C-alpha cells in the first residue's frame, strides 16, 4: 500500500485541482474547502474555520482536551450546529410518543396508538 495525493493549488481559500496524482501525502488538510465545494452551509464552514484555528493554536482545557472554540465575534460556542438550519421543533407525534408508556399498553392499545400517530402524520 502506498500513499498518493491529488495535486492542488490554493488561491484565496479556493482549491484548483490540477488532475495529477503524485506519490506521498499532502502538507495539510483541505476538508473545509472540500466541504464548501460539497455545498455545506456557510455557517458550518465558518464554524469549522473557528474550530480549526482553535486546534491549530493548541488551546486545551484543564483536562488536556481541545477547548471548544469561541465564535470569531467573541460569543461562546453553543454546541452542535445543524447542517440544514435551525433544529426542528418537536412534532405532535414526538410529543405523543414522549407521553406514552408502551410497557403498560396492551397489544391492542399499542396498535390503536400507532394507527392514531399514522393518521396525524398523514394529515401533515
């Protein structure tokens, strides 16, 4: 097994693939640029750059783990970003599922409950 890489020229944070394969590894990762080419939202790309800067500066917490990077505007990080916008609000079906106790249901009650949920989904 041998390591090869695709020859790339980077211009203003954009990649130009030269369509040449050469032996050996690459000097750096192009994951963020490839993610942008794949169409990930700008918010995700921006956050990835913030995290990369944090990792490259070796900022560690008291346990020696990489510290969660603050946003470039100084705001604290709020956890996982979504790829496709704001997280969805819980649906009526999710609320019903959270309220139910399937262990205490009879088989007939469980079937009836599923039929009701299916109707709610179909009506959406």
